[in-house]
């Protein structure tokens, strides 16, 4: 059962990567440089996950730290 789920996950990631490649080509053809770049970054990320170089999920505390964001409980806002 676990091997079946792993195969399905790999197939899904391969499909996502293929679609991203096509979207990147379309964005480049329309000279949407920033969009093509962002799609390329997603393509590389998918490649890294497929190869096992990067986890598919990032823990929330790592995500916030990487973004340089400190999350604190919301306080009251005083308007003047």
C-alpha cells in the first residue's frame, strides 16, 4: 500500500513538473519575464522534491523563520 502511494505521489509530481515546463514556455513566448521566472522556480522546486533533495513540506516554525517573520498573538490596536 505504501509503495502504491509513493508511486502515485511521484506520478503527480512528474505531471506537475511537466505542466510547469509548458507554462514556463508559454510565459516566455509572451515575454512575461517575471512570470516565467516564478514558474521556473516552481519547476526547480518540483525537481528537488522528486529527487529527494528537498522535503515537500516545511514546518511552520521554519517557514516563519526563513521569512524573517515573528508571529505573536494579536493585541489591541489603539487608533488616535
